[in-house]
């Protein structure tokens, strides 16, 4: 089965919004083995929308349309569908009742514009909308099925999952070959070093494919395969993943949607250890990332953002002479920050970072991007020097990633 | 002049990446008055790419292509261009020299695959690439100009700005009517309350149009107009902006790319005031946002993230009895955090937040989303109660936005 995706809306063609709907639908169709060879984007113009739909219908079994189903005069997807099929729009009583019920439940009144959304091309059927007023429309013409969904992402997502994907599957959208991916997240290695480590695997490998992507503060490896079933795909991917992991070891910190802060959080919780942070150049980002994880209060006691030297002395006990002699961006100060934070808070571990986030404040000796990260435990204090590049927010992010990765490696006993 | 955008890459059709290139090009063309009626996306398949380019060329003066210019066998945009024009690809000496120089400057070696990128359809010209190896290609056929750019966003952005837009302008892309937008950012008001405040302006206004968008922790108003020149557009937008600002006053905190942390930072710097933060539920997010601004060390002395009650007592001097009696999510504790932070740090102002970020930890009396934000100055301590909804990261963000907005309103003398 082949499908084509049509995104409708002048705001897309003006670049006012990014077409994340097309990404979402593409991904869901690929997961279910539906081939997508083309996507088209068109504005709120009846003639051009009809031409676009006709072209899509001429080359795909299913045409999935988003946008243009709203209540205003700009919303013309219904008219275009009726136009290409050559039928009239008529009010669908079930759709009208759903709209009224939806609005009533929210204490809102029904008006004529809203009820326009209940009109459906003759012979078409509606797809219910749990999250909004505009129902979806399914209409067949000339051997192709046209499926129109609202442009509001939350409404579209639910309708695609609840109704469209099962519908396509029932029509033979499965169980064709499916495309499945798995992402390995790496930290502590750059793209070129990674290339040297696994170049032979990359070159010898065609199914599943392995594609490296640069990520901020690390690298990703995307393993992708096409297989007859989800189970077959998983087996093929697992084999390659195992091969890569055997080579890469602890450079891989997680998979798919996993974040480094979630991985570190799970490790701390499992070991019943607590952590604190002492941040200068990251300005609270490390603490912010740790607390993005629900349940982080079990292992994160809190932290300090010591932007001024005065605060480094007051909150962490860093000796002013030390900062005067070595500068606040230095190995000794990073270590003193970590030790002070750990001792004063009573946490098991403390991560500290001091550096020059830029774009100003750099010198030839201490350029923008120079960062010291220290990790204090009961046993020791370790410290790493980094030279990061990029804009201010990138340097902050890379520092936070390196600091969290130090915590992870320490917990693994590799630091 | 009309242009059509063609995005090339199977990874787009699989939903592995979102097509932000199309958004960027659309926006830049709209700003310069180039009409875009269609966009197409196609995979790494020569036949389908040729069909897509022919269709685009049949209806647009200029076809802007991104992707498929890399060094691998999958990259077939050069072949497709040669195919539709009906010419051969030949090595361009200037392009080859640029690629060699680019790699040499980075200490990288030149191989055959990389030099494939120097091939250009006969009769075509190249557009230099400052940020990568693949040059752009410009080739004319049948009254349309085909402009191929790399898919890497940073390379594409620079080439579009440096070369393509001036080229289109020289070819008559200007000075047609242009589309211009301006965004007003609001804080402290919801979409429905805003609708009541300016409903009459929204209804009476057709050019420029005014469109409200919900944003996390606020609302945006996008003012858009079409005009003969940039100056005309600016005049029309300024008139409507003035009308909106007269009604909305300090609810508007910024425009276009301005962030609340940047606005607050500028105000603090101008007034030579310093600030500190005491965060519980936001976990460092407020400090992180303040320090995203270059030069923030002039007004941000630092802050604390006191996630545990013990740390609230140790770092801020909040009395344990107070937390026991009222709970750590309470008005009195928020105020004590702000007062303690200000007194101990010596900063002019302190912002403090305590609340339940969820998804766990809520009770009937203190549900997820309940947040207290306090602001201490030399003169007073003020405190606001909020009931935010959404996921954990949304509640954190909304709290940080409300806290920064309290600082802004206080500095304006409105709190």
C-alpha cells in the first residue's frame, strides 16, 4: 500500500509554522509498512488544492490530508474533496450532534460557522474527533481513498492513531514490510572518533542500515531496517545493536527517547545515592535537567548557582585567594566547588562546573568554551578540562552533558 | 515571481527528521515578496525526483531544492538536474578547488566521494558553500531556474542569504508585494481573557491581520500584512501594534525574537540592580534562563536550588517549624525563601518559587500545579498563588515565566 501526505495551509507556505504534522504521519505510516513516496504542501486555494489532491490520488492508494477543516471561510478542504469527487456537501447529522455535544460539555455555544464543520461530501464518512469540533472525512474516488484530518496536532494525532491507522490496516495497509528504527545515544565521543571506532561495521552493514548523526553534546546512531513484521525488525536491529554495544561499551548511554538525566537519575535511585550541584557557567542547567525527571527529589537534594566569586566563597567555601591566584575558571576552583558543595549539603556526590560560556569574557589563555568539571565523592575528587565550541547555549548544554556523563561513568566505576 | 520548494530525502518521508528547511526558505521568500504556492517532498529516487522537478518547473519561475547534494550514492540531486535538462555532469574545477581548500583548512583529506560534489550539469553554475563541502548548483531549463542547496541547515541558511536571495532579487524577485509579520509576546493573560480585551480589534481588522496563538506560559499576537515595500508593511504593522499596545499596556513584554529573560535582563542592567533566585519546583530553570543571556553576570549574582527542606533551612534560613506547620509549598515558605535569599546574597531582589511540578506528589488540598512565587525587595515581599496545568516540564516553564514576569512588573512599578 502507498500513501501520500498533503498538508494544507497558507501559513505553512509563508513559513509561519513548521510542518510537524507531516513528520508525525510519515513516521506512523513507516512503522506500519505503508510506503510514502511523496508529500505535498499547498495553501488555502481551492483550485490549487484540487490539483494537488488529484495528483496525489493518481499515484497513491491513500491520500492523507491535514488542515483546512476549521470553521472559517479559509478552510476549504471539504469543498476540494467534494469538488474532485464531483458531489455536493451535505450536513451529517451525527457530526453535527458530536459538535454540539463537544461544545456543550465545555460550556460553549454553537454557531453557524462551527456547524459548517459537520458538512461531508455525499458518500463520504466521518472520523470522530475526541479533542476538537472538526470531524475527519473519509471519501473514496477513482480507486484512491482520501482521508482528511484537522491541522491541530493534538486532534490529528489522536484521530490518526484511533481511526486512520486501524482503517488502513483493515484495508491492507499491513502486514506489509514495516520500517523500524532504534537510536543509540552516545556521550563522550565525537563523530570522527566514532567513525574510526566503528568504520568497518558501518561499511559492512546494509540491512539494517546504521547512520551516525551529530547531536549537541554527543552522537546518535540510528539503526533502521525493513522487515515483514515488528518482531523480525526487532530481531535484526537487536543483532546490530549488540555488535555496536560490544565495540562501544559505556559510550552508549541510552536508546530512543532516553535522556542522560533520566539514565543518571535511575542509576542514583537504584544505588540510593544523593547528589548536589555547584554551577557557574551552566547557570542552573544541570540542576534543571536533573529536576526534569519526576521523582528526582529522591536523589537530588538541591544545588547552588554561584555566578559571582562572592557567592562561590559564601555558598561553597571556595577560598578567595584561590580564585585570585588561579582565576575562577580553573581546575583548583572547580574541585573546591565540588568538595564544598558535597561537604556542606551532605550529599553523596557533587558535580561542579566553571567555565567561559561566551560569547564575551574569553582571553587568549582562557578562551570561550574552556570549562572545568569536577566530581566529588567520599573517596576522591576528579576533574576534567574541556574545550567546547559553539554559541552560549550550546556551550552550556555541552557542559551539562559532560557533567552528567561524568556522574554516569563514576557510578559505573569507570572514572 | 513565483518559487516552489522541493525537499529531497528519504529520511523526511520516513518521519526521521522534520523539514525545518522548507519553513526557513518559505519565510525568507515571503519576506522578499516571492510567492510560494506549492512545496513538494520526495525521497532519494531518481525517477520520482525528476518527475517532481519537472512538475515544479512547469508552474514556478524558480525551484529551490534542498538535500541530495552530499558525497554518497544516495545523493542524486545533481543527476536529476542533469537528467531533466538533458545534459551530462562535468567536474567544475573551481568547485573542486574549493572543496580541497575547505578540507585542507580543517586538516582533512580529500577522497573521490567528496570530489563527486564538484560535478555540475553542463551549462550550470555553482553557488559557494562557506560552511561545508557541497556547493550549490544553479541551472536554467525551459524558462525556470533550478537552485539546488545542501540539506544541512547551517550550510543552506548561509547560501540562501548570501547568494540565492540576492540572485532572485536581481532576477526580478523584488520589489513585488512582500509579506511581513511582527509578533507581540504577552505574559500574565490567557487566550480567552485576551479575546475579551481585544475582540473588537480582532474582528474589525483585516489588513494587517491579527492572529492570536497560545504559547507556553503566555499568548502571542502575530500581526501580518502584505505591502508593496518593507517600509509600507512596517508602517501598516506599526499602526496596529500601537492600537494593541494602547489596549494591552504592560501585558506585552516583547516582540519577535525577544525572550522574557532578555527583557528582564536589560531592565535590571539599565537600573543597575542585582537579582538572586531561590528555586524549589523550578529546579534551576529560572537561573538557567537568566544566565542564557550574555552579560547576565552583571545583574545575576547566583541562586540556590533548594529541593529538600533541609537545604531550604541551610541555604535560605527557612525555619523548619514553618515548613512543618504550613508545608514547604505555601505562601509563608515562598516568602521566607525570597527574604532569606535576598538577605544572605546581598542582591537587590530575590525571586523564589515553591510548588508541585508533578506528575506525582499532589494531594486534594495541594494539587499538582499549585505554585507560590515570591519576590523580595528592600521595600517589601510580594507573593502570588498560581494553579498551572500541564506536564512536569510545562509547569516548570509556566512557573519560571510567571516569576520572571513578576520581576518585570515590579521593575515597571506595577507590582
